[in-house]
């Protein structure tokens, strides 16, 4: 037999494919390392932070400063939010630096001096960071994070800090609302395909788990954050077989867990359910099964499905539902007592449907006045809600005798504390006439705690499960009127007399400037 006349071309093509494959094995870890370096790059900042930093550096303004991060309004017209993203933030700050490649890029812009770029190449955050516990129930106008350092380092981390906290707090809040709407039931997050990019998907899965979901479909999030992963089947599986019964049987044959059958590919009640019952009756070995609805009238179908399962002798078979669910739809179904065991929420969870962003901001509240003293500063605005509260502050959560939260109070830190048994007058954070009197009945919680000292962690990071449980216990400490979806009761965030006086004095001083 004569050799194929095209064997040389074939062999050349084969060799190129092998080399390409070998290169791909090298490129993957390199691309992974590149993504990792991008995660910690100090270029994750707004351009004005760099131009201001150069201005401070040129004028040798390296004075101490204090910045605070807070938010202005509750998302989703709700009554509460969940603080999330702290541990990723702490990790990023500790690695936040400019590589030589970063500085080369900045040099190419023609806006920065070489000496300043040399300064950036050796930059590392060295300040202190105070924050509430991740998973804390939070409210507008109160500081969630306090940064103490020099002006340049405080300024450079602004964009990254807000990006991290705002997104994860928004998603954690959405998840908590969904979880409460479900009657604190079982919620699965499967928004990977609709999330805003890979990082958005990972951050959303992490934040959603903190907020209350029980599992995710995002396998990488499961690996990275130890979140339980879960999934059933797609319609493509059912459509790959001659009929639904065979599709379900094949799925059950290889499934090591209790199988869940997607029953709405063709006709939910006339073909999907009979096929699921037929396969379920053959499982044996004490195995249970479940069915999933992904379309149609969820209330009507779930009731019919439950009746069919019970009649066939499967009272423990579970019903999962999906199909563009959100907290309002879930609350309505729970109110109508729809027999649903698991809620699958995707798009409207990871995109925070109903509110596009968390309104967190980052403001200077104290600066070096020279001679070893610090000066409180205030930002005034034609919009009163944008006026800031000056000075270094602490946040205290007050409880009644039944350990239900009644108010968060801002004090001047560290000169003020709140004593049990003492009666106080607390003022609205706008500094106006609104106030209330209150006797402290239980020892209040001090919410802002030191997390980084000179950029070094002061304690080990809690597990994600610990943070998740903190959300649940925190929500339990509030009266349900603060947590309801529609017209929630407004929770009080107030100032002490001393802090109100400081605010009013700062306003008066600005009028005389």
C-alpha cells in the first residue's frame, strides 16, 4: 500500500494541534494569574483619585485624614439592608499595589510625573480600617466603614472600596428580602448566566448566600466560597430522549442524589407529571424524588402537582419552582399557601431587579489641622440629605428589654458611650428639630470595630457560614414591621446631643468662611 500523498500535510496539521494544545495548558494558568493580578491592582480606582493623589504628593500634603463610607437610602423601597463584601475588601486592600506594568500604563497617559510614578510603584496601604461585622443589618446615614490614614492612601482606595461594598450589599439585601418573603424557606440562586460578568457572578453568589439562599448553581462559587451547589436538569435533557419517561428514567439511573424531574417541557399535568410518578415509583431503596416547575401559573400548577403526588402515594416528593421569581411573587405565593418546597431565583437575584445600585458614598469627615490636632469637616449641599455628619463616630445599637432593636445612635468617638439605665435625648441625623427620648435598657452593641491596624488584620476572618448566620440572627432582632416588603416602618438612626452640637457648629463655621 502506498502512503497517503497528503500525509506530510496531515502530520504537520497534527503537530500544530499538539503544540496548540500544549500552549493552551500553559496559557490557562497564565491567564488565571493575570486575572488574579488584576483583582489586586491599584488601578482599580477612579482617575480623579490618581490626579488628586499626585496633587497631594506634589504639594507634600501627606496629612492624616479620616474617611467614612455610608449609604443614603434603602434599596427596593425597603426598610433594611445587609452589609456585605467586607472580607473581600480587607483581602484586596492588603494586596492593593501598583505593578511596574501599571505605572508604565499611567506614564503613557502623559499626566503623571516620573517621580510620582516611582512613589506609586512602592505604594502600599498602611492605614487603619474600622467596620461593622459583615452580615450586620444596616441603615442610611450611619458609617459602615471608617478609614484612618494619610490623604493619599485614603483617596486611592475609594473606588475599589465602594465597588466591593455597594454591589455585594445590594445583592445580599435582595437575597434577604427573597428569603424573608419565602417564609424563611429554602432558596436556590442560579443567576450565573444573567450576572454581570464572571466577577459579578462570583460576587453575587457569595452575597446571595450571605443574604439567605441555601445553595447556588455556580460551581466556581461553590469551590471558592464553600457554598453548597445544586441543580436539576434543563429542558435540553428531556428533549434529547424519545419521551419524558425515558428521559427521567435515564436521569434517575445515574443520579446519586434524589432526582428532581423538570416536568414542563411539553405538558406539565398530562405528560410531565405522569412520567415523573412512573419513574418515581420504580426508584426503590428508600429514594425520594422531586419535580420542578419552570413556567405557567405557579400557584395553580403547584397545587395540582401536589394533589397528584399525594394521590399517587408520594407525600414526601418535593416541588421546586422557578421562572423569573422575585420577592413580591414569592410572598404572594406563600400568602396563598402554594405547596412549594424550594424557590429557584436567578435573574432577579443577581441583577438586583428593582434597584440598579446601592447608594454607598465615601466622604472625608476629619483632617489634620496642624500641631497634632484634627479638625472635623462637613460637606454641605443644596440637597439636605447630602449634608455629611462631621467627626469620628461610633455606632451603637440599642435594644429594649426583649432584645429587640429600637434605634442606632451615632456618638462622638471615643469620648462618648451610652450607659445602661440612663435617659438620653437623641436627634435626627439632619440636625433639625426632630428628636426622641430613650432610656437605655440593655447594654448596646458597639458596631464599628478595628479590622486592620497598619494594614494588618487584627483577627482571623469569619467563615461565610458565620456571616450568613449573623444575618439571620440580626434580622430576628428587629420587629417584623421594619422587615416587611410594603411600606416598612422607618428605623431610627439618631445623633447624641454632643454630635448634633458638633454638626451644627461645623455648619455655622462654614457660613462664616
